[in-house]
C-alpha cells in the first residue's frame, strides 16, 4: 500500500467515525450499555479482519470506513460506563482513564503498527488490531457488570436531547478546539525530516513522546475536572494556545521541539475528560448520543486541523505558520466555550 493509498484509508476510517457515532447510538438505544458495547466491539473486530481480506485498495477503503463506524459510539459508551462505576465526584477520573486508552494506543500501538506495517506488511498490522479488539471484547464480557436497558430511552428521545444549546456548544468547542493539535500532528513527521533534520530513529522517539503527552494530559485533565470542570477547559485551551504559538521558535531546536511535542498534546488532551464530563451534565436523555458525538467532533477537528495545515503549507507560509493556525483554532474553541458559559449564566439568571 502506497502512502497516498494509506492516506485514503485513514480518511475513510475518519469518515466512518463521524457517520457511525450517531447511527449506532440511535440504532442501539433499546440495548443496555454493556450489550451495545459488546456489539460495537464485534463490529470493530470484523471490520479489521475484513480489511485484511480486501484484494484492492478501493475495497480496503470501504472496509476501513466500515471499521470506523463503531469507533465514536464505542468510546462514548465506554466513558459513560466508566463514570457510572464510580462516585459522581470521581467522574473525571473515570473518563480520563477511558480516554487514556487513546493515548496508550499512540504511545505503544502506533510505533508497533508502524513496525508491523514496515516489516510484516499492513495486512498483519490490521490483523493484530483485530485480535487486540477480540481480546478487549472478552475483557468487556468478563469484567463489565451487566446492566438493564433503559426502556424509557428511545431514538427520538436521544435526538431531542441534542436540542440543548449547552450540548451543541460543548460539541462545537471540541470540533474547533481540538483542531490545533492536528494542525501540528499531521505534519510532525515532515517537520522532523525537513526542518529539524532528526535521524529516523529519533523521529520515532518524538512520536512516542507525543503519546506520553496525550497520556499525561488525559490524567492531569481528569484530576482538574473533579475539582473544577470549567477551570479544566479554560486551562487546556489557554495552554494549547501558548504551546502552539511557541512552535515557530522551536522548530530548529531538537530539545525545544521535543518539549513542545510533549506539551502540545498534554494541554489539548486535558480537554477531552472535561468536555466528555460536561456533556454528561447537560445531555439529559441524550447521554449516549452526546458522548458518542464528542468523538465525531474530535474527528471533525482532525480533518479541520489537517486541512488548515495543508492550506497554510500550500500557500508557502512555511511550517512555522502551523503554530499560528493551530493557536487560532484553540482561540476559536475558547470563544465558543466562553459563549456557552455566558449563555448558561443568562439562562440561570432568567430562571431565578
């Protein structure tokens, strides 16, 4: 598979995430959360094994789209299950643990998948991911307590819950605010090769460091959420702006860029537990749908950040401009969140 073909496969997966999150949540509204989580893992595993068997790149793209469909609902429901298993005062901690899975995948899974794809073939990489999903499926079946489906929850009720302006503004904060991270991450390898000029082995070290930053952010952000949710969001977004603005000044410094490569995902990923927990507070009957759509918003941010970076580079602004572009997206997310807080304050004042 060529680099271009791999790019199309990644795009197909991301589109599957965006489409699948609301689709699976609505279709599974009558199931218990454990039942839906098990079904999603089965679908995910089958999609990966289907990717292994597809004979042409176009069919691989179809298989990757199918594999991405359960992704958003899977993480959203996992967060809800995790939060339901602890006291309300520790919801942030539980959500942070769930979202740490994404960071661990970046820290360990991404380098392993790259190695497998380079030395064993991309089909083996997809097969390993499918097998890992199967092991996780068994763990969910064995250790997640059975729960009863909420018969009061209906597909229409899930959709009605999205009429809450606070839910929509929280999702919009995620869709814009996370974008800056991907403005850098999408082109990090190019920066390392063309600007910082690090050897190949060191480039992998930067990727591992990025994953470590994501892991730190998920846990630190979760700790702050359990103390002050709004502070967690504001700290994450302001910190994101600062670390992106620093980027142009550290591109030629291996140590300086290394520090920023750790701090950028630390601040950005601290936003995840806060927004996921906030959705639980305002989603009402749409708990599952809102939690799933948070990951759709995350993938929209992925696309938004990558497109903005591509536009900046295509117009010859240089890699340093990625920092400014990413900072502007974080500013956009911050303004949306401040609007949400203002609207909430006005609403509370009117109802008082």
